[in-house]
C-alpha cells in the first residue's frame, strides 16, 4: 500500500484530475480578483478569518495556536473533501473555486486599497507555505472528484446493467486503498505548510 512505485503510478492515473483541479483554482482566483458580483460574500469570508486571527493572537502562545489551527483546519477539510467527493464530486469543485476566489479577492482588495507594493508583500507572504498548501488542497480535491466520478459510474452501471456491472465495486475498493497513503502524505505536507505559515510566512509579511 505504501510502496512509492505504487503511489507514483496512481498519481499518474490522477494527473487529469489534478490538472483540472489547478485549472479550477486559478479560474476561481481570476473570478475573485476581477468580478465584483461576489465581493460582499468574499469580504465576509475574509472578516471571519480576521476574527479567528484576532482570537488566536490573544492566546499565550500565538505562534503555536496559529500552527495548530491552520494544520487542523486544512488537514480535516482536505481529508473530508476526498471522501465527501462521493456526492458526485460537486463539493471538491466548489471548495477549489471558492479558495481561489478568496485568494484572488484578497490580492485585488489589497492592491486597490493599499497599492501594488502591499499586494506583492501579500504574495511573498503566501508563497512560502502556499507552494505546499495549495498543491496539497488541489490533490485532495482531485481525489474527491475522482471518487464522485467512480460513484456516478457505479450508479450508471446499476441503472443500465451490462457486462461491467461488477467492475465498479473493484474500482471503488482500489480507490479507497490507494487513498490511504495519499491521506498520510497530505497530512504531513499540510503540517509542514502550517509550520511555515505560522513562522516563515509571518516573518516575510512583517519585513
């Protein structure tokens, strides 16, 4: 199950879903940064995050509090999104687009209110952890979308029985087995990203 060759082989199978995941994220980023129709909703999302950050700043050890919160928030959501993808893969798609929109709106808002210099500061603050965190979230959502496709196929084969009627059970079983090492890898990656975000990214942003 945890052989690197098998993990690599399955990642190759997942490449189209991962590529589509990146497309969705960057599409959300463009929409969030250019379309004012969602600005009220996205601004509310940022306010919620701001309130959480303020609460964590009041703790005895803000760095540790941020680290734990970021890790648990991202890890739980990523693992959840893999398996909730069973609902036809809709939630992973929504999650990716929404995250992209929040980042796009944040960059646009900072550039508009504080200038492009501050926007570049935000980008530099996002980069140290973002290069790990964003791909990890995209991979989680890609697996969620794959799970949704597998279940749609299974339903289709039940409705229209044929010679491949028993194939879906084997495909879903194989997917569930292969998802276990992915969950472990994503958890470790998101832990590293949380450590970087609560230390290095904060330091870069303060420069």
